[in-house]
C-alpha cells in the first residue's frame, strides 16, 4: 500500500512535486495481523536482502528526503522503502488466511501456484 504525497515547491521556483511512498512490512497497527504471525514474519525476512522488518523511522527518513531540498529535481516517483523486499516474492500468508477465513478456503487454493513451504 502506498501513500501519495504532494509538496508545493513554488517558493523555490520548482513548482509542485508529487510522490508515493510504498513501505514494506513495518510493525504498525495496520500491519498487526501480519507481524503477529511468526511464520509470516520468518518467511518475509527470509526473502529480504536486508533481513529485518522495517521501522517507522525508516519510512519517515524517506519522507523527510522527499520533503527536503535534496529531492528538488525528483517528481512522479513511487519510492519503495522495503529493505529490498520488492526484489523478492511476497511472504507466505496461508497461516493468516486460514486463521481468518478457515481451512476450507485454503483447500480451494491452487497449491501448484504457491511456492513450496520450507
């Protein structure tokens, strides 16, 4: 999920810049169903080049960069702040899906399309 940002730079003569920030898995209230499932967290981290969950400060630093003068010539970009996760597959969420919707839902999924469990 990304969040659009609009910054008015008219005082610097640059006009208006627009961005989106797309964070990876960061322990927040919104991500709680994912981060409370250790199977998902372990699989997520296993797929990440930087091998850790994000922090709110990681995302805030990216927003601070986009809002600051360093990004004066940047616009129209979606910035992934995800520890490299966008380079890999997503986490396996079957345990969460089964917990929320029941085992019957999982039986209807095509297991040939899922990566093998480790």
